[in-house]
């Protein structure tokens, strides 16, 4: 299973995937990490693991279509079979989505279909969950299509929301669950245990 990862920031989920591969929990190879953000720590994590990196953004490719094609081409050239969004803050273009239809996964830090959609990212999600008085939350791995947080739900993990939780405390608990769920889900896909698309 050849994986291409797109990440905009810290890349702790990328690290969890790289660690799972290193430890033999996931039979896969990350062949490329793409970021829109040249300062993303995710790029350093990739380099430290000997994984090729690319920065593709509005500066390198001001035209939307050219940028979309550059991303699709870079993934295809790296032999990528599965595209993994791990904290990628940009919307993928139609060329990339068409070329990798049903082969793009995202991780969202709440139990979709609740607490998803435009504007529901980062701490906004956890704030909304705490304010709604939810008793549980947790990450969702889902297929990516043209609509935010909309594609088929592939896997979820639940964590409790404590009455005293701040959004930050909840975020840390969910992120820990993400680091388990994402590599485990990829492993089930690699083994053919999950039907996708
Ligand atoms: C995670 O909370 C994930 O659910 C969301 O973006 C965050 C990425 O964190 N899509 P990291 O960059 O993997 O540390």
C-alpha cells in the first residue's frame, strides 16, 4: 500500500502512521508528503523518516487548476495508491479527487455526521462539542469527496467528554485516539478487511 500524505501543520497523525509502519503494525509505505505550508513540522517529520516532500501552494502555483494538477501529478508520480489528509487545511481540487476517487481519506476530530462541515476544524470542533453538552466524541476516518466532511464514514473511535472538559482537554483526548485509529484503519484497508467506496 503506497500512501501519499497531505498535511498543513504539525503532522502528529503523519508521525503515528510512520511509527506504525516502522513497528510493523501497518504494511505500507509513505512515498510522498505534500504540504501547502513550507514551515509545516510535518515536512520535517517526513524528512527525518527519509520520505520525499513537496510544497505545493498558491505561491508555487497561483492558478487553481495548475495547483490541483500539480498535486495529482506529484501523487501519481510517487506511485501513490491511497491519499491521506492529516490536518490538511486546503480543499482538494476536482482533478485530484477524480484521479483518486474513493482513495482519499481524511481524519476529522469528531463523530461525523455531527460537528462537521465548513468552519468545523481545529478547536472550533471541540468547542462546539463541549458547548452542546455531548457525552462522547472521537475521531472519524472518512472518504473525501467534493463536500466538506461528507464522504463515506470508514471508521470511528469514541472517547468520553467529561463534564469538566475544556475544548483543549477534549482535543488532546481525541488526538490521542486519532493516533490509534488512523494507522489501524489503514492497516485494515491494506489487509482488505474494509470495503471502501
Ligand atoms: C487533527 O485534529 C485532525 O483531526 C484534523 O487536523 C488535526 C491534525 O493534527 N483534521 P496533526 O497535524 O496530525 O497533528
